[in-house]
C-alpha cells in the first residue's frame, strides 16, 4: 500500500535482475486453496520491463495440494517451463497486458495437460 516502498522494491529487484540474478515471482500474490489461478498483479511485471529481462512462464500442476490437502504421503507435482518471452515480445505492452498474456499462457498449458 506504500507507493514509495513499492517503487523502491521494484527498482531494487530490477537492479538485481540486471546484475544477472534470477528471480521467481508469483504474480497472484496469494495461494488459492482449490488449485485455481487467481488474477495476476500487474506490478510484478514492472521488474521485467525495467530490467529488460526475459519472462519464463511456469505452469505448476497440483502444487497447491502440498499445502492444502489432507493427503498423507507423496504428492506428484508437475512443473512446465514455457517458452520465454523476451523484452522485444512485451516492451510495448502495459504491465496489465503482460500479466494477462502470461496468465493465459499458463492456463493454456494447464488445460492442455489436464485435458480441460
């Protein structure tokens, strides 16, 4: 809620990425207990724009079950790394457009894998 703090965090994160460090961001901002994908917060994509870094969408299948299941024993989770989006692919887009595009790519993969 603190705009100045948010700007500092985004600037520091972009600087870290520009220096070559990798960063994993979960743009939903929260974990849903039913496995659904929530709305992506557009602000998290400002880091990619500022650093001109590639965005690698990751589709997680059944990862929510690890924390939101009464199952005892191993749980199989599948991780799919999707085609990277390079700066030239998204540089003219608004952060909300980037967020929607990435979310849709992830949903498409999940639907493909789970046959929904």
